[in-house]
């Protein structure tokens, strides 16, 4: 503690300790304990804090007084704990100063990083990113840019998201057959050898219809009548007509 | 183009090596360590460093940018071109992070490599979740383990960290008023 604070505390004690072993201001108790002129083992600190908590409820002391008690109390606990452990030594005033400096240093360090964090945040928010190049599809064999099942599934999820959610259930007899959808897809591919993935679902009015269409597409891929491809990363997935390889 | 020497032990000048470096970084299209480059370019480290400096200078004012994260080099687009690149790419880049995430990133960026315990000592709170999220976003990574009981993980930033901030290297971070790089 700085000398000014100590002086002020002496004029107006934070708390008066009343125990058989020590009777007086708590600041004095700390000073004497530091000089080993009072045996802290004889003073029940838990009782002392209990009393102080009661005093807080009655008198509502100002915040700086509460803080002062906390600092002194913590130091007393540290001294007592050190006294109970035979090996530990507790330093004198210089040590207390070092301890205060360490805490102040830590707060300053944190404040500095907070400022640096703000500058990183502003830099990030400015959007001045750098980007690595993407693989050029012409250079990489088509086989290596084949669409993964995940990409197809996520494209399908996007289709579903555009359709009305299935919250209100109106039970209607709706008949969408896989065979019909298969035929419909075949006809679409017969007219146009290449279709956009989303175009296939353009006529789907309900989720069920979209699901069946998707199943039909998977079936066509399975039996080798269609394949899916993606020309560039993030690009549209396309569905291609493919001649079915007869007899494996 | 002369083809008089058969190339194997050809001695190249810095400009020539810088051109070769550019070609390699362009085709590999990823972060490449200087160690790898010594092997690829068949040149000693000081020559690679000189070539990197030369390439970096040559790219000033161009659309590309030589980025360096510790011992890794990567050819990327210039931060000044980010708008046009984003228009064509529509990439997924981590958008705003939480204040806690920026704080943690700042601590790691200036004090790396360091342990979670050291980060928590500075921030005064548990940082497990925020570290996990930064690692998942690829902005930080485990750079090693400390040789003390429990061998705690050491964290450091990544190339991606430079990429979302548009920095040429960690040296371009705003100066830290007082950095003690000794503590970890």
C-alpha cells in the first residue's frame, strides 16, 4: 500500500478487530503481523470476516472502504497461510510493493492487449483479405473435380430451403411416384444433355415432390444414365446425360 | 532462352531464383516452407531468402502479394484487390469474431508460441472455448509442446490469420508498445 493510503487509514480505521489476542484497527493488525509482532495463528480470520460481512449489511460502507478491507484481509490470509506452512517465507514491505507492482503490471499488460485486439478487429472488419488462387478446372482432370456426395446433399438442402416448410400438416392424398419422376428426368435430359441442378427442381411444388425428384436423380446416377459435375469451386452443379453402360 | 547448361547444378542469380520461386509458389498454390523451397529450388537458405525479398519487392503495386508466416511463404492476392476477388469467389471467410476471440488472437500473435495457461493468466479468464473456436477456424494452431510437466500445448497463429488481416507478415502487426518475448 502506498504511504498516503496507509496514513488515511490510520486516521479512520477500516475496521476494528476485537479479539482476545488483538484489539485495534485491522490496519495495525496487518502491520504488526508483518513484523511478526502479533501471532496470527491466535486470531480467527474467518470470524473476523464474518463480523465484517455483518458490518457491511448494517452500515453499507463506501466502495473504497470495502476494497481496502479486501486488500488487508487477503494479505492477512496470505500471511497466516504462510505462517502455517513451515517452509514458506513471507516478505516484508518490499515484497508487498513487488506484489502490487505485479498486479498493476498485469492490468497494464491486459489493457495493452485489449487495444491491440481492437486494432486487429478494425483491420479484419476492413475486409482487406488476401486470397490464395483456386485450382483451374481445365488443368485438373475432370475426375478430380467430381462432385462429392456432400456437395450434392447441400445443394439439395438449398432447394428444400426455398420450398415452404413442413410446419402445418394438411393431409392430402398426394401421389408422386418415383417411376414418374424417373421418366420425367429422362425426358428432360433427352431434350437437353446438360441441366443445372436447380433447374431439375423448378417444377417441384412440395417438399415431397422435391424429395422424390432427388431420389430419381440418385437412381439415374446409380444406374449410369446421368452424372453430376461442378465446373468450378462454388459453381453451379450440373447434371449430364450419360449413355448407360450395358452389362457390367 | 539458352539451354547450354543441363540445369542440374545451374547457378542462378537472385532475379532468376525469384522468378523460379514465383513459378513454384504459383503452381503449388499453398503455403510452402523455406525448407521445402531449398529442396525444390536446389538452393541454400540465404539464396532463398534473398529471392523471397526480391520477389516481394517485384510484386509491389501488382495484383499478387508474397505473404510470409514465419518459415512459410505463399503467393496470394493483394489486400487492395480483395473487393474484386470476393466478387468472383464469394468465399467463406470468418466474419466478425467475438471481442474475446480478438483479445486471444492478439495475445497469441504477439507472444507466440505460448500455452493456454499463459493466455489465461493475461486475460484472467478461462480460454478453452475461445481457443477451440479459433483453432477450428484455422486462425491458430498447435506449434509444439512445452517441455514441462504435462507438456502443455503451445499455440501460434497461422497463414490464415495473416490472410484475414491482409498482412504481409507478422512484422506488419501494429507495434506492441513493450514486448517481452522471453516469457511463455
